[in-house]
C-alpha cells in the first residue's frame, strides 16, 4: 500500500513538472519540422497533443496559450 502511495505521489509531481514554464522543453524529436508543416496551428491535433510534444517550439510553455479549434459544423 505504501508503495502505491509513493508511486502515485511521484507520478503526480513528475507530471505537473512537465508543463511548468521553468522546465519547458519539447518531447517530440521533430518539433522544428512539424512547426514548419503547421503542427502548432493544425486543427487536426488537439491542444493536449501539441502542448505535450512541442510546447517550447510552438510557444505553449503556458498551456493556456494553445486554443483548440472550434468543432466544424456538420451539414445535414
């Protein structure tokens, strides 16, 4: 039980540091190429994906700067 609690605490602190501005770094290896191809603005990828892999390159060290595209209207 103590091991599970320790692991949970470790994961919580590790995950929260991923998005802190002090440690902002890209986790994708091709972020510069992806940015040139529109990854940072592309509606195909939701913000959680763009912020997770390329926050520094895309300018999303503050995750609130990324805005998901509005859903497309469907024609009936």
